[in-house]
């Protein structure tokens, strides 16, 4: 099975849907909530898979919001649609196990169970 077939497998997509729903989060520009995600995927799954396989899938624009920082400034945050988050999650679920073991033990950015706090503790 090719990597793209693994990413788009029903099992992997279902796990991605489950994780996106568990994370909750705000809706993207399409205003679709995570509660509507599963019925939407049940209806449009084949169409989404086909568009990815045909290289015609295009993620929707990201909704920009600003969240306050402790210093009073605002930090921009991009919120993708929940469908795009499922696809991103499905990709990550298959890629992370491939590349995670080749990273240095001293690398902490954007890795599972590692963050700036664990990096500081290590230093």
C-alpha cells in the first residue's frame, strides 16, 4: 500500500475525525462545527479522497483570529476548516512515525510530548 493510500484509508481518516472532534476547536471560514464533521465526511468521503488522489483538492482559506498575549499584545492565529484539519491530522498520523525517530534527541519544536518547557528543563 502506498503512503497516500495509507493516509486516505478509512481507518486512518476515522481516527483523524475522532482526534479532531476530541480537540474541539473553533470553526473555519465555512462555519462548520466539529459536531457536523462526521455526517459531512460520511456523505463526502469518496469525493474528498478522489480530489486528493487526482491532485485537485484545494484547502479552504484559513480564518484569522487574534488571541491576547500576557504582555497585552495580540497573537495572530489561523483556523483551518474542520475538514482541512481532518486531512492534516490524517497526514500527520502517518508521517510522524516515519520521521520522528530520525530527529535529534535535542530537537523539541513541534514534536509529540515535547515543547519549549521540556527543552528548558533539559537545558
